[in-house]
C-alpha cells in the first residue's frame, strides 16, 4: 500500500525558513517523480514543484521559484521542500504527491498534508 | 486566475446527473495534454478520480466518467449520491508544467 506522510509544517515569521519532509513507502520511490502541491485556506489546489525520480530534474511554479528548493533522498525514501523568504501568501496545507508517469502527469497518490502558517 | 477554468459550483438532487466543465486553451488541453480529475471530500486530501481524460483508477465507481474534446474536458457524475458532495478539480499540463483548475464545489440538494 502506497503511503505518503508529510511533516515539518509550523508557524513561521515572514522572511523565515522551513523544511518539509515526506516519507514514502509501498512503492519503489526512486522510480517515480514526486511533487508538492499546496492549498491556501479556503482556496483551490496550486502545483508548487516537481522532482524527477533520480533527482536530476526539478521544476517550480513561478510563485516559488528562487525561494523554494525541492530535493529527495532515495536512500531514505524521503522527499523534501526547503522553503525560504516565506511570505504570508505561502500559508497553506502542503501535500506531497506521487506522479504516476511523467508522460501522463497525474498525481495518483497524495499524503494527508502539513500546515504551514506564515505570520508575525 | 487559473489557467484551467471551472464553474465555481454545481448542484443536483440525489439520483440526477451533473457535469463539471474544465476549459483550457491551445497551450494545455488543446495541445493534446491529458486531463485528470480529483475529488476532495471536506477536510481530506485530494484523491485521483479520473486519469488520462477518461480512465477510472481501481475503486472509483463507474458513476464517474470523463471526456475531452478540443480545448475542454468534462466530468460527469450520474446517479448522484450524498457522499459525492465535495470539491472537484481538473488538472493538466501547460507549457510543460502542471496546472489545476480553480475547483468546483458540488452540492447534493
């Protein structure tokens, strides 16, 4: 059974930094691209970032480019999102999601999410 | 402003059929990229409902179906049930990056 478990969400001040983690199990982690998708309170889903299975290719939404860094440790089956220069508009539940295949581009499994609140 | 446009809300009585549209452009749906649909029940994470325009993952009832034509796609739900009350999102690629529709809240009357 595929499981994705996010952690690391917290209350942080504007301009601060935070690192999210997503522990994966139930599939061959290194074989699949992984993503972060966020949802601001009462709002819709927003794609944030994607990393290829090997970690060699990364992609970012314009809203986070230059501030967020996605990475993975395939030996630990763990996905990360390093967030810096955080803004109030980054407040959201952050979901980690597995991509079925790059060609198709759908998110076939999701974690339960972790809440990041940016406020002074 | 989402790249993919969905109606903010739709509603229907139990047993009825409803459809949710997802309108894109020549840089996403019209470029031939697949459309996927997700269901988000209140207080839970999204769940893949329709993959690759019309494919249902294992466990998804056949009351849910997807279609795509030109620059648009649609999700149809037949035999509406109270448990279908949720937010629904379409998703595709645009300029090789992932994009979502703004979401549609389905209310079962």
